C-alpha cells in the first residue's frame, strides 16, 4: 500500500473506503485522447481493475452520507470491475502530516489536495502534479463559470492543474434576526442600510431587550477573521477584495489607516458605549454566535457566507434574513473575488491510472451532480452558473436572497498572479496578505480598541498600516534577492472598477 496510506492509518480520524457493487462498465473520456490501457481486453487477458486513491480534509468527504462519498459510491457501482475509487478523509493537521510524508517518499495518492501553505504553482514546479487536459473533455472544462481557469493561478503554461470547488464566496453579509427586530417594534423587512441606521436600530433592540437581547454580536474570540467584518462595512468606499482584506489593489497599499476603516472601527466603539454590542462578543467563538443569534438574543450579525447554513443547522427555528452589509453612505457595496483558486485537488504526476482518475474527476468529483450538493447543503454557491440559478435546488427560502446578494455585489477582481506569477512568492513570504507574523494581528488590535476605551483608533491604525506596508516591501526585496523580479507595481491595478468584472481586456490595457 502506498506510503501515504501507511502514514494515514495511525493518524487519521476517519477512514472511508468506498468500493463498487454495481453494474455496467463505462466509455472513454470523450476528448479524443488514447487511453493508457485498452478498454477491450482480449479473450486471454483480463483487464486489471484500476484503483484510484483520493485524499483530502474537506468536509464533503466526511461520513458515508457526505456528498463526496455518495457520488464516489455511485461511480464505483457504475464502473465495478474496471475502476475502484478509495477516498481517505482526515482532519487538516493529520492530513498535512501524512501528505508531507507521501511527498518525501515520492509516493502520492492519485488525486490529492494541495498541502496547506502551498499553492498549485509550487506543486507543479516541484513535479508532483500532472495537467488535467489530456484526461478530461473540453465540455467538462466549459461547464465552469467564466474566470474559473487562470494562467499562473490554476493554469501553468496553458495547462489546467485543478478546478474550482465553489463559486462566488462572499466574505461579509448582514444576518438580521426578524423576530428580534419585530419585538423591538422595528420593521423586520427593512434591515439597516447605513451606519447610522445600524447604530440606531442596535440601540433600540438593546433598550427593548432589557439586558437579555443586544443589537450586535460577533465572534471576537476568533480575531483572525474580524478584518472581514470591517472589510464588509467599508466596501462602498474602499476597493475591496475578499481574499485580500485591508489591501487596495488600485494603489498597491494597505488601507488600515484610511478614513473608511478608521470610521468603521470608531462606529463599533460608539456602539460599545451605547451598550449595543453583546458583552460576550469580545471572547465568543463562531459556533456560539450561531446559538445566541439563532435563539433571538441578538439582532445583527456580520459574517461570511457560511454563517447562513450554520445558523440553519444550530438554530433551525431561527427567523432571519440576509442583506448587504450597511455602508456609511448607504450605497450598494461591491466585493472582488477570483473564482480560480491557487489551491485545490490535483492529479498526481506519479499516478499509474491517470485516464481512470480523469474519468472520476469528470463524471463524479467535478460533475454537475456533485456540485448540486454544494447548493442543496446551503453552504455555498457552486462554480457552475447554470446550477446556481436553478431555484429547485435551493434548500430553503433564504437561499434565494443569498444567491441575489452574491450576484448583485460580487465581481471578478484583478489577480496579481496573472500579471506576474512570481508575486505568489511574495505572498508566500508574507504568510498571507494579512501578514500573520506582525503582532498583534488586525483582529487582535480591533479587540484591544474595543475593550480599552483609552486607545486611539486613528493612531493605532496609522502605526499598524506602516508596519504592513513595510512588511510588503521587505518581502518583495527578499524574493528579488533570490533572483526573481517582482515590483510593487505588479500589485497595482489603477484601471479596476470594483462594480465591474475585471476582464482580459483590462489586463491588456494595463500592459500598454
């Protein structure tokens, strides 16, 4: 058995092997390439069953009733005797240990998730991944939404190495509790659109709540992602990219000291003085916010797209709505994103069954049937527009608003890797655009500013922003010292209009 699985057995929490028990065999991959083995064995030779190993830590592999395991079982039944897919799921930390051991021994699973801290480009450069193009059809590639494959991100030298697992991924949505609003004599169908309305409604909810119900709740106990809350509140004033919180692609600089970000922080400080923020928010974990919000103890929650299905799971009787995050000026905010991802599942370069693995990707793991489950779970949109617009797949009424918010406020943003692939090395040097090596992080600093009434938000943000810009400059210099050529200009897209998709023509205009 492969090295990966020898490591896997003692460390993984769950081991799931789905084997076939069904009927007929299958046809070729439909792209005109020659299979590695004949699909028609001779009378004197019985074709050996191809065993495909798949490894990752995504929840869609977790449990026999998970979407990934269901689609795999169906695939195995269809190709019994010809192909058998074995899926190994484990928690993140255990997966990273096992996959690193497998990399070290050059004995990788046939299909595996890129290790944390590595992007597709690094995996390809190291010779661990094979391009998918020869093993999937053009029709399969064409089903994905525009922007799903981008050079330097999940394409290298024109070849595709991975595919998107999700569609538009909103980082900041206003969740509002309709019962709480109704009990406070507020119109439950008219959530706040401006900062002033948010503050005023939160005060009313708190005053009517008698010390039990508060206007706003958030997960301050997980400060890493609190920048997304401020990002959401300032998107109509600052060009915003969900994957790059606090960084402005139109100027190539951080915006933590901008009037917009400082204003949003000061708004939260004012709401704290009003008594409108639930006191437990400063140490609360995300799972707790689901319960407090769902049990009608808070009126408003600003959080990413995944909060919707988690509230549905943890508080199924909750009556809540979704809306764009309130802005200072009340204008509709726009959020940038890149559908193509720098991480994902890849086909191992050492796989001896690439043809069969490609068939599994096309007909199961990367199929429309699999992505339907993404929508039906309520967790996110799929990377296939046709499915996202199919209301018959929506698991509950709120999903329609969820879909509309994504479509109305999210746009394809510039991708600096398209301009210069070596910019990915700069981000790798930083650890993330957030620069987690700089302490305190923004989220931790935000909590300090809310807990300590004497702290000056403007002064704190000016100092923090200077450190972040200096960190970016140092990372670029370090990458260039290794022989690469990267400039801060590679991170600047002055022709980006956040209300519109950034297209190939925009890249071309920038190069002129």
